């Protein structure tokens, strides 16, 4: 069970994923997931704040051409 801080952290991760996806030119998360061989339903959950494994996050950031350092810059949990 996640506590409130963890839920807030995952929500912020999801918001940043959505931001960088849109910045990459994908207006729809399903197109991004399909183009990058990521489960469309699962990716949608990540943007909504679902728990994500680090290797999955790394794969997504690589597809978005965003470094982990850039993704977490200014990130406060």
C-alpha cells in the first residue's frame, strides 16, 4: 500500500511523462506507446500515476530522448 507521499511522487512522474510526450509531438499517449512498443493500457496508467519500475521508466525516457537527470531536474517529492 502506498502512502500519500508516494502517491504524490508517482502523480508527478506521470505528469512529467505526459509533458515530455507532448513535447515530443505526441498528442495521444496511445500513439506514443504504439510507436515505442510499450503496452498502451499500461502506459496510460503510468501517466495517471501508477507505480512504475525503474527499467520501464528508463525505456520510456530513452524513447522520449530525455535523460534521467533532465527528467528529475527540479523534482521535489
